[in-house]
């Protein structure tokens, strides 16, 4: 069965997380993703934070569904082969430091002349223009500059870094959307274009509700810890047996409050004048939160989630990473899957979050460094056996 992006060839020149996450999603959707790497060492993520003599789990989690081609772009023949590859590709994704590809003579203006249909996708910390364009960025910098840290954490503590990678993987997902839009426009125009996403821009897009509230209240938004707005209940509550992750998050809107009171075995709370309206529950939040906490402390987080979930009240157990990896619901949805990698054996990874009825995603293992170089150079660049051997000897591949 053809996939949604069957026939689309993507050259992935990225490293670390934002770019690889973008290209991997395109691979999940059926694109032929060619991961272009330096012959010596490849993507630095292969070596970062290794826990054994194998490519790191960090690398493996972001590079499934790709083929690896090694090419030294600092050599004349390497550049020629790269240009031949670009001529037969649909998308190039790169996240080098500002101006790096231009200095190699492989910037947008050059490559768009070689292939006018090329989608040239650029991920940068702050983009290619604006006062910060020359600055580099990593995840925490993007979160700081995008405003996310200022609204995260408890008010008595400093601005807090969000561990889920909204600056890296979040930028990658924004870029995937941009690439898909550019491919769709190419159907009508016949021409490619330059698509750019900055990490700061992506974070700003993700915190727009806090930016709304700044304008509503006329001041910088404070850190509220786990409290969601002025709803009660709308925070975390401790559960049995009292471990560091034995919590649930409960949030009940006005129409859900009677059902929650019923599920707690306290139907009278729904008509208690202290708690009957959202405004009164907020005014008397300390008393109500104490009542809810007394109830949750007597039950496990999963029991609380079941009781409230069946009553139609949004409630989620605060799962730790081990519980997520073992979650039966995620396994049923193929979001946690097992992959076998030649030098490591079996490990768990995350599947494709988009479920397409006509082209379900299949996750294939990440490539070994240069695993597909020979096949790709033969297939796309017309390189024969004798030249392949010379390219190896000359350090081009």
C-alpha cells in the first residue's frame, strides 16, 4: 500500500533533535528520507550520551525510517554528488549554524537553480533575519526567549525549564507542517520555495494563551505551578501510596462538578453553597481542595482516574517514564513499540502520533552510519563500482 508521502524524497542534513524529528515524521508518513552525514562519525547524536558501544538511544529515537548516506561536502566530488542528489529530491532539511551552507556554496539560491521544485527547509534558533539572526540557540534558550520558562513552575521559584522539547521537537513538528504546505502549493505552482522555522517562533506559537492573558490582565503572567486558571478542581492531587509520582491531575468544569461529587461518594457537595458555582469553588478553594485530597489519598492514581473517567470527568494519572513505556493504551495505539538495532538489540521507541486510515505508519529501524551509501550513489547519482572504491579511499564517502 502506498503511504501518504510515497514518491517524496527528503534529504535530511540535520543533527541533534529538531531537524531529525521533522524528517522522521516525514519518513513515518512514507517519504524516502536520506540522512546525509559526514563520513567520519556522522551525526554527533550517534555518539552523545552513549550507554553502550552502539549508536546512542538519543540518535535512535529520532532517526527511524531513514537511509544513511555519507558524503564529505568539503571535497569537490562530494559537492558534485550532493548536487546530483538534490536534482532528484523534493525536500532538503538543514539546521546548520547561520550561513554554513552558503559558505559551502550550497545555499538556497544555488540549489534552487539546480532544482526549481526543491523545498529548502531551514531550522534556526532565531531565523535568518531579525536582530538575533546570528545567534545560536538550544532548547533552553528557545524556551527562555519564547516566554515558556517565565510561566512555568511555582511562583516562589525561578523560571523553570520544561523538559518536553517544545523548542526542539516542537520546532520539528512546525517545520513538517511547513514542508507539507509547500509541497501542496507546488502542485499548483510547479515551483519549490524556502521554508523557515525558528525555535523561538515555535515556542512563542505554543504559549499563545499566556500571551492572550497578558493582554487580558495587563501584566506579565505569573507562574502558577499546577493550577490551571481559576478552576477548582483543576490541579494535582496526591494519591496512595504516597510516592513521588503518586498524583493525579483533575479538572472539572461547572457541568461536570455534580458528576464528580457523585463519583467521590459525596453528592451533597454539588449543592453545598460554598461549592455550587465555579466562582464559589474558587473563593473556597482551600476547603474544597482539602476535601478532594482526603478522597484521593485513599486511592491509587489509577483508581481515581478510573472512577472519574467513567463519570465523564477529565482526570489523568501522573505517569513516570517507566509507566509511560509500559502503558497498555499507548502499546495498543502503537505509540510505544519495540525496535531491534544490529549493534544494540531491542529497545523501545515512540511510534507515529498521526493515524491515517488509508496509510498506517510502519516504523523501520534507524540506519547504521553510511549503511545505504553504495545503493544510493548507484541509484541516484550513477556511480559505478570503481568510482565507489575511489570515493572511499579519498574520504569522500
